[in-house]
């Protein structure tokens, strides 16, 4: 009898917290990523209330997503760099110099070689050259780090200064504008989106893929004797995924072309404009399609390919990885080649959004990219990191920055907040690692 009163209050006190923990554990969702989703919802709702709902308008949310795309793409590569116990401080400057390079390619260099603006191969040639240049830059830095032995912090800090200066040298300090019309679509906007019908198709394909992947993973677990998630957890994940996906597609399709642009489109294509005006849904911007593709490819590389496993092995224990026969130098160099290529893709989005390039393209990217990777669960101690977490981290950082600018706070204040978030994220990672030892 004396044990009952002592036990019952403890159960009553711990029941709500333990039930929530058991719910999250049953779905096998990363607690940190779940916390980031909650934080993201809090940021979006908070700024929505602070701006009287203007922050939540479809056009603003689409603008936010396009701004996130350039950072998120590089963040997927930064995960592998940090996982291997290195860093890259030069990504912003590489984006800047490659964005200027794209602009000069399409306005000066390629036209002189017989590729005038509007040529069907102009954007292909320009993009291929830009991605190759990004890979070359990353390879040079990676070679110095991996084979010569100069610390990555020093090499990439030097690269930050070198490539920022090179941007000025290429353009003689002037802005360059006038890109190829097809290349311009990489920047998103109303014409740089896939349209309403195609957006629904993409959304349905994602939903079907979610169901197929869930069923496939469950069968694999059963086949190899692994513990299965409760059926209610599987159904919950599918339902939430489908609702979120279709909801986001609906938001994208709620972003309509401006009346003047829609009317001009109708005139050019012989379409009769109805009394209420022609309503054309913009749909999902092309930069978001690129983010989806890059996220899938980078997740496959990190989890399924030998290269990805080698990177995580090096980050976990470099000495053991070398003794196991892993070519650690070449693996590290490849991580920098990869992030250089991703910088080239990000630069294409950045330059297309501006229809050219200016000297300040890419400034501050390194802060947001590193913060996105760390907030997404990548540990500076090496060996730990997720690609989807980095993308979600980029969305959290950009949502915060976009909201602060939306309420007209200055750039220095935005940088202060971003720096504070980065410190808190790294501090939480250090505390969590000490707690779990």
C-alpha cells in the first residue's frame, strides 16, 4: 500500500511527455528534424501574424522558396564536406564568380563563337561550362586540402577572397545583364514555373512515390527480419505526406500570373480573355524542381553509393578509414569537386533571377549554407549528417531572413539573428553529443 501513492503521481506526471515521445519514436522520425519542422511552422505562423497575413500570401511563399533553392542546393554538398571533418568558406564567392561567368558567357564569349542569344543550345553550353568550371574550382581547392595538407579553413578562406576579387576583375566592377531566354527560366518567376497542370502531375507522382516507397521499405524490413513500424504509423506518415504535398501544390497554383502578363500571353496565342480576366496559375518554380532532383540524387549518393559511405567513414574515424583501405585523400577531393558543381548550379539560379549578375551575388551564402547544414543535424565533429535535414535547415534560415526583411529590419540585424541561430545550433549539437556519450 505504501508503494502505490509514490508510484501514481510519477506516472501521472510523466505520462503526457512519455506518450508524445513514444508517438514520435513509433513513427521513427528523427526528433531533431521533427523539432525543426515545428520551429519552421512557428516561424511562418509568427511572421504571418506579425504582417497581418501578408507573409503567407502565395506569391510571397513562392518567392521565399525560390530564395531558399540556391542555398539549399549548396547545403546538400556542404553536408558531405562537414561530415568529412572539413569546411568550405568559399561557396558564396564561387557562386558570385560563376554567376558573373554565366552572364559574360551569354553576352560576350559565346556570341563571338557563333552562339547568339536565343540559340537553342546556348543555355546548354553555358550551363555545362559553368558546372565544369565549378567542379574545377572545387577540385583545385580539394587537391590543396587533401594532397598538400593545407587546412580546409585556410584554403577556403583564401578562396573566399580570391574568387570575390576575381568577380570584380571579370566584369571590371560593372554589372552584366541580358541572359539567354531559356536560361532565364532557371530563375523561377511567373514564366519560370512549370504551370498548374504540370504541378498537379508532379504532386501526384510524389504522393504515389511516397506510398510505393513506404510499402517497399516495409516489405524489405519484413524480409530481413527487422522490426516493423506500427501500421497506424505507416498510414499516418503517408496521410501527412500526401496532405502536405497537395497543399503545397495548391499554394503554388494559387500564385497567378499578373493580369497584364496574362493578357499579353492571350494576345500572343489568340486566346479570348474572359470577362473576369485570364487566370493562369504559375505552379511550381523550376528552382524548386532542381532542389527536389538534387536532394534525391545527393541522398542516393550519401546512402547508397560507396563514395557516400566512405565520406561518413572518414568523418567517423579518419585513421580507421585509411587502415580499412579507403583512399581518404581522393574521397575528400571529390567532396570539393561535388560542392563546386553544386555551386555552379546555384549560380545559374542566382544569375537567372537577376537576368545577369552583379558584384554582390553570393555574398553571405557561406553563412546560410553552413548554418543550414548544422541546423539540419550535421555535426562539426564529423560522421553525422543528413541531406534532407540540410534542405530543411536552409528553409528555416531563409524563412527567418525573409520574415525579418519583410518586416523591414536591416541586413545587419538579419546577419545578427543568423549568427545567433548558428551559435545556438552548434551549441545544441555539442551539448547533445556530450549528453549521449
